[in-house]
């Protein structure tokens, strides 16, 4: 069966990835998260307001899109075995094997930025040091690791719980107020399955976002209902985002006490709903520009942090350029190296399988909906 392409999903994805790149650039020059490269820790600047505003929702919306994409993929080919095999190559291989083949370079730069080498004894064996660098290179690949985990859980649910499809059928008739009430389980899910130390693995809320995408937002009727109220929802979301920024100002926006606060989660979820409706209403199209960005978004996500951290490290150790210029150059190199590495590595047979999960030369356009 041939499915009509949901261009608004494509556009939501690549636009969100660009927001992620901007966020990571500003994070490099932030004194709030404990990993700033040049700004004294504890200091805050007006530019940090961007991070306060987008951090509660930009990854949630990517997981929602991934859940919708999983539904589309399994409707096209119901085989759970084929689904998991494809996602193992696409997600698990780059985020495990890829660490030792290529991403150890990212680990080396990240450790240089954080002065981690100074804390490692000189007697440490080289292979142990390489292992540490490789794991340190995980960076943005945590997203792929978690997506693979959710894909595995989804396959298990589909195999052993046949009634789960009834849930999907019932959610198609959700009224608008019912859709808005999904804020409540979103808030509750954010309070569980949060890993210590590494704050990015918010398995509860991201899992809810993924499965809500699969069971609820994959319905065109649900997205259509949201789109009818998307303008007012967006206004409310923006006002709530401003309020959250003011309320939490000065605190680490990535800390669980902030990002998992009921107010933050409610704001983030409401923004996800409003942006889904806005995308359906205004971005359900494709042209040469949107197609190009869509094709390259996966590569930009995988490689942007390498260019960003390398540029930040070099500029902040070897030059005395104004901080604003360093930030602009760091952002520029994020895109240049991100896109450039993708163009190179996607053309090298073995390397593209290890690092990008591509087993043969292909375009991102062909597999946009199912790469999640």
C-alpha cells in the first residue's frame, strides 16, 4: 500500500534539528550547565533565554515524530522482525560500534574541552584511554540509543499484546479536550525513569512522547483537530514559555528540578501540541529547499557537535576574538562540518554503515519517515 507523504513531519524534523544545533552552540558558551567552555560557571546572559525557552520541548517533539514514523513504517510493513532489524542498523550500530570507529574523535575533543585528560593517571593503558574516549563520544547519539530501546519495547508490545491496537483505534476519536488532557500523563511520566548524573536520558517523558506519537498523534484526524486550535495554542505556549523562563531564571535549565518540574513539562507538552498543529496547518508542503534540508537533517544531527566542539575549543584556546564572533563562527562550523562530514562519510561503504547506519548508497529523502 502506498501512503501519502506527510510533509509536515519532514519539515518539523529538520527545523527542530536546526533548533538543536543553535541550542548546542549557545550551550557551549553558557555558564549554567557546568560544561561551558569560556563563560565562568554560574554566570547568566540574555542569550540563555533561548535555552530556557526551547529545552523543555525540542527533544520531546522529535520523539513524537519518531513515534508517528514508527506507526507509518509498521503499517507499510507489519513485520516486527524487519522493523527492529532496520532500526538496529539505523540506531544501535551508529551509537555503539560507531563510537569506536569514528565518534572517539568527538570523545577526544569533549575531554579536551572539559580538561578530563588531566584527571586520568599517566599510567592508564592506551586501550583503556581509547575506550573512555569512545564512550565520551556518545554525545548526541544518546537519542539514537533511546530510540532503539523504544523500538524494541514497541515490537515486544505488538507481539505479546494484541489488544494494543484497540487503543490506537480508540484514540482516533479523541476530542480536543481529551488531547489537551495528555498533559497530565506527560507531567507524571517526567517524574520517573530519569537516570542519575547523565541528565539527557529522561526515559519516562521521552517514552511517553514516543508512544503517544505512535498511538495518538499518528492519526491524521487528531493532528487535524489540533491544527484547528493551533494559533491560540501557540500563543498560550509562548506566554507560558516566557513565564517559565522568568520563573526559573538563574537555575540550570537542564537540571531535573527545572526541566521535570510540572510547570516546565506542561509548557513543553503544550508547545509540542501547538507546533504539531501549526506544522500541519502551514508546513504540509515540499519544495526544493525543504527537500534538501530534510535529506540532510539526519547527517547534520549526527555530526554537528563535532564541528561545534572543535571550533569552540580552537577559538577559545588560540584566539582572543570577541565572544559574539566566536559564537557565530562556532555556529557556522557546526553546519559546515555537519553537512560536510555527512556528504563524505555517506559515500564510504563500510564507514557509512558503522557511523550512519546506511548499508548502501541512498538519500535521506527515500527513508525520511522511518528514520525517526
